[in-house]
C-alpha cells in the first residue's frame, strides 16, 4: 500500500525548512523552541518539503505552517483533522503534520481529533498544550487546572481539566507521546512519531509566557528535571532521579507507585520495564497525578494498526477491479426503454 | 393541458375495456397508506411500469419523517402521487383522479385533495373499529354515505391478499405485507400495464427468499385478476393511456438524487479529476452519498464524516490536494458548513456544495419541500463572501446543473452551491439518457512550473478572469502556504493591512461577479421577451409554473415564464429582460427570497407569490394568480 511505502530521503538542512515569513509569536514563547525542534528534525528524517504539508486550525500554535517552507494550510478553528483527512485520502503520499493546541484540538475540535485518531490516519499530530487560550487573550482552556483565574473565570475555574493523552488513548490512538517545548529530547519524540505508521499523537507542553507563564516550570526546569521527569524508553526500566527511584505496578490495587532503587538494582525493586505496546500501562502513565509523580515523557504508547487511508484505498481498488469507467453504461443503469424514430411524433414542445 | 380524467368516465363500465374517445390524456393516482405499508415502493414500481409504457410522468413522494410511525395514525400516513399521460407532464398533478387508501387514516388525510367524482379504492379490511378511532372517525366513512360525491370502490384487500398468498404458508404479518403488491396488480390492470417487469423485479429482489417472491407475485396476479374478472362490478374500467410523444432515443426514469450523482461523476470526468465526496447522513440529501459510494470505478472516493463540518472540511482538503471536493447536505447541515465555505472562498479552492432544501427553520419539516435556503446560499456566510449559486428545476435538469456546478468550481477556483430540494430529490421523471460524447470536456491543468521564475511562486496571481492557479501539494519547487487569514495579492503572504483587504475583497467579488459573463444568457422558457406579465421562477416550481403559463396562454393571456438557473451571479441580460414586462411575479416556496434578490439587483417591482406549506404549488394556484394579475 502506498502509505506504507518508504519515501525517498531528500537532503535538506534546517535553513531549507525556514520560510521567508517573519515569525509573529510573542518573544520568549515556547512555540519558537518547538518550531526549531521541528525544523531540526525534518532534515534528519530525509523529509521532502514538496511532499510535506503542515495543516493547522486556529490559535497561536496554528500559525505554525506559515513559518515552514513546505506546503501548508492554515484552516479554521478546530477542524484541521478533517481537512487533513481529505488531503490524505486525496493524496496518501503526502506527509501530514497537524499542528493544534489545547483549545483548538481538545475544545472546539475535540470531535474531529477523536475521529481522526479513531480512524488512524497516517500523520503526526502536535498538540501544543499551554493550558490557556493565548490568541484570544488568556481565557482558561479545557486543560487548565482547577482554580485557574482568567478573564472568563475571575474567581478561578471550577471545571476539572482533561488529559489530552488520556483522551487520545480513549479515542483509539495507536501512538501517544509527550514532550515539552525546550526539551532536548523533543526531536527524538518527533522522529518516533514520524516513524509510526498511523496517527501519532504528541502532546507538547508549551510555555505561554504572557498568559500562563511558567505553568510547567515545576517539572521542565533543569534544576528539578531529575526528580520530576520520567523519560520512557521501550524495553528499559521506568527510572528517574538518576536511577534512584522508579515506578512499580501495585498488583493488589492496579496502580503505579514510586519505589526507591538501591544500588541500581531496579529488578529487586520490581521497577516496571516500559513496553510501548502495553495499552493498560500507557493509560496509567498519562494519568499519573502531576503533583505526586514525575511526569511521564517520551513515547508512552506505540502499537501500529492499519491506517484508514490504506483501508479505503484497498477497498476502492477491489471495487474498481475489472470495472471500466464507462459513463454511457452508468447513465443507462436500471430499466430503460427505447423510443424508435418510426414512432416519433416530434419532439416535445416546451412552448 | 389536457382534460384530465373525470370519474364520470371512469365509473361507466365498458365491456370493450379499451377507451378511445373518452380516454384522458393524463391521470393522477395517489397511493396512500401507513408509512410501513410500502407505499413508496408501490409508487416507485408503478412509476417504472408507467415509464416502460412510454407515458410521460412526474411523481411526488410525500412521507413523514418517522421511519415507521405508530400504525394507523394520521401523522403516519405516507403517500406517493404520480401524474402520467399521453401528453407532456411536468408536475405531479394538482388533484388525484384516483386515491388508493390502504387504511382510514390514509383516506382522511388525502380525501380533501381528491378531484370531485374521483375514484377511491379502499381496503375495507383495515377499516376496523380500532383503526377508525385512530383516524378519528366516529362512523365508518365507507358506510355512512359521506363519500357520495366520489366513486367508491371498497373491498377487503387484506382478506383477498391473505387468500392469494395462503399456499405459501407465510405468517399473518408477512402475508399482509403483500397487500401493496395486490393493490399494484389492480392498478396495473386499470391502466393496462404489463406485469412482467415487476415480476422480474420481485424475483431479483427476493432471490435469496424465493418463497417471498412467489407470494408477492401471487398477490400481484390476484390483484390483476380481480380487475380482469367481473368482480369489480362495472365500477371501474380499464384505461389505456397512449405513450407520450417523445424524441427517439434511450430513456430511463431518474430522481433528482440520482441525476445529481450522475452529473457529479460526469462533471469530474469532464474535468479529468478524481472526485472526493464528504457527507454526513441527513434527510433528504443522504441518497447522493449512497449512490456515489457505489461508483468507485469513476475515481470516486466517498467519506462519511463525523459531522457536517468535517464533511465539508475533508472535501476542501481533498480539493487542496487536487481532487474535486464535493459535499452535500440540507439546510441545517449547510448552516454548519458555513464557516468552511468561507475558507474555500478565501483560499480560492474549487468545491461543490449541494443543498437539498427542506422545510425550515431549524429541524423544520425534514421530509417536506421548501425553497427557503436561497438567502442562506447567496448571503449566508460571515464577511463579504461571494459564491456562485445554481438551482435545478427538475430531476433531469439536476444532471446538467451538477455538471455546470463542477465547471464553474474548477474554472473559477471557487466553491459553488447547487440548490435542489426534497421534491426534486425524491421525485422521478423520464430522462433521455445522454451520450457522454456529447459533452464538451473542461480538463483542469494544475500548475507544474513556477509562474515567477527567479522569485518565489505566486499562488494568488490572478489571470484575466481573476482566477488563481491550482497548485497541488507534492509538486516540486512550488511550496507555499494558504489559509483563511487575509493575504497579500500574488504571494498569498499573510497581510491584513487596510489597502490589501480592500483590494482582495474587491478582487474576490469581481471574480464571482464576472461569472455572469460566462454562463448562458437568460432565456424565456415560454412566451415572449416582453409583455404584460412574467412569472419568474427558480428551482422545483418549474413544472407548475410551466403548466399554469401554458394554460393561461391558451386562454389568450399575455404571460411569459422565465426560469432562472443561475441564481448568483445572475445572467448578465436578466435585468434588461425583466424590464420588458409590465408586471413581474415571483412564485416561490418561501416568503419571498428570490423576489428580494431581484428587487435589490435590478430595482424591478417584482411581486411575491409564496407558499410554505411543505407542499409544491398546484397549477391552479398559479393560474389564479396569473388571472388576478391580468384582470
């Protein structure tokens, strides 16, 4: 199938992916770091700018396509997944990157995100989560934590936030990963997402320096990285804090818990080995309470299944097999009758 | 129009069985029953046999939005009306000559429409105490003399059907399902139709359950034999409606939904494009998605989206990637698509949007017909968002309109809306099967090399018609970004400075306005190019206006009929044409929307003639309006 074909690698540099447009994000915005990470990653993937399409909705993150020198389509609020679906079905050879945010992808466009993931359309979805509406000036978003004061919630928000990665898994995503804007590991996460055949969902925690400054500093700051970040690697134990702590599965109550690792003997401490195909543990990892646990980062889940466009094309192919596109036959389908010239009593007059 | 049958002729028994001098030119029959009685199927099969007999015809399926409303209720009545004749037929007929009522509710709901002295065929087996109560009859109307002004033919169709299918050992419920075939058998006898095509159809339909095929055929034959033998008691006689004069060639019947599907496929082939159709189930537009899902060999990909917005968004995405994007819905769904249409206008991408109008506002009347989405089509988007709009006037015309919509979309890089309605979508008429060779292709050429050597590609550089190039992603060296934000001319770079927005708004408007010079000039469909009165219609009112004007002109009245296909922009000559008449009346199934557009565009004193009952205009209503205007 076409979507499983490995595209020919093209030699590019970071510069080749920069467009001539002036970047219009606020100075210091986390989006700059993500843009650079993407522009740095694409040459490493051998990606071809002519076959790469960045599709976005509306919001700060959705300005992204303008700054890439590939093809790009800045669409309407929340609907980018639906546009991407049509693009991919029309031309499965295109490499689609969907750029969205917590408002765009989880609120107004939640329905489309859900169905895009459920259908499993081969693409990379980058959800910039800054837990706030930036472009509309600071209203709370569906990922804002309880009590978030904002122009629409002056006394603090009262609704519970949603977890984008849990949502993605619930919708049937076959690839779920997490990173954050300034992380040096982000390119690795992006590469894994790109390697995944299917819809690859990547939540990127992003610092909105104007409306939600340092919201994620409690785990993104260098000083706390060791204790607050758990970088997952397939086949490796879930260790953090320089290998002195890890996560263990409490089999009595079926939840994850933190254990101390003595002298690096993680086996003795029963530390769980990360298996990217384990869906149940993936659910647990993305739902770990941020306050009590390190934040699970990297590839949480990666278990490919056939893509939607592949299945549609295969079905179309079978349906077309041996059939000719004969319009005359199509028009005359069903029961027909012939009026002979001999019986002709002249054409109908309209007047 | 021809003298229609009057029941005086009908209730005189004729031994000959063939009527010559007294045979009417057209007959209107309405089949009415419970929504589960199979009336639409009965009507559809009767239509087919009528077409095969060479009559001209028009149909009007009229059914409730409930799939199977509670049995026997007034709101659960489903009806199918057909007008057929040996002369030209262009409406489903004002008043039925024959009403087939399968239960008391069907009789009650439809009786008022029946022509005085028309024929009622009723199934006494269903006129039980319980059913009479459900239909809110205190006394059985078949017995109290209240139907005296009509001809009544009442017998126990239920019992006769049970008797006919007894040998097949079906359960009571299944056996009674054959009632519609019994009734159809009688109707085929009345109008001298062959049974064989129907027998073939039943055999094919029940190929996996031959017992059901046999039972239905037995019921059909029994109904036919019932007419043939003396059992009817001379109340009704056989009528032979001669074939209507038709140009020689191959014909089939076609509904509007079928015609649009075929027209879209033809349009995509003429444009040499694969088609992508994004849809979401909605009454009465779903049939188009169903049809196209079976036409994959024509390069059609169909996508049932998660909602109306996703359906249009995916279609726009496909257009962006180089396919012909098409989406279809009805009013409520079109409302949801509005924002995305704006993006297609802004990004300047081709797209065809089909609106099968139904009664509104909100959920309104899902299965009934109305023309009340004209404002929505022409004006219903945020911003200055000009978009061409085309309206089909009949099932067969919908085929050509679909091709025209595709042509305008790809030649002008614009979304185009095609208006049809529930009436056109479901109604059937004979269609002269066209020769595909007869259409002029309009192949699309995508840009493959830069239009700005030495500089960056200019995706929004306009040609002399104001049209930008279509550039497929995947094309080497032509990378660019598009979107819904205002953009600089030529480069398409994000730019919403004051002069740029002024310039681009003007350019988008000029492009769409200019289409007026690339569509056929408006013709007068009947009558003269100047005169005392013009009836200016659009869409499915065509048949009724046509016949009303024909009758009025036969009486010597100075009235002409203009029927507008290109609603926006309108043909360049339309304004001058309208100024040639003393009076202009605009009949439409809304509260005066096209009238307002005409007044606005041409300062013409167009008068409204409106109907919003969910039912099409009758010829008589329009005739009366013509006479009043010229009195």
